């Protein structure tokens, strides 16, 4: 029991495991966002294949989409304040 805590209770295990879990979660969220994106079906299929083959591409795409939504909301709030 003490050996398990010594091996799995350290930052050398916890940090990579939590980062891996975060990246897997972000990849799954990007696949869901792709399903809801207003693209043609063929574009969604090609992007889905790209996201499976190169998983970091999905996370970059999701970050770009979040940034674009943020910029759009910032522009709308600036227009409504006048």
C-alpha cells in the first residue's frame, strides 16, 4: 500500500495524468463543437478525419472558434453601449 502511494501520489504521476485528461477532454469537446458547426457535411467529415489523425489540430481549431466568438461578443457589446 505504501509503495502505491509513493509511486502514484507524486507530481511526476499526477501532473502528466491530469494534463493528459485535460487534453482528451478538450479533444472530445472539439469533436462535439465540430458536429454543431455550420459547415457542409463533407467539410465536417474531412475535419473530423483530420482531428482523429492529428488530435492537436482539434484543440487549435477549438481555441480559434472560442476566440472568434469572444471577439464577436466584444464587438456587439461595444456597439450596444453607444
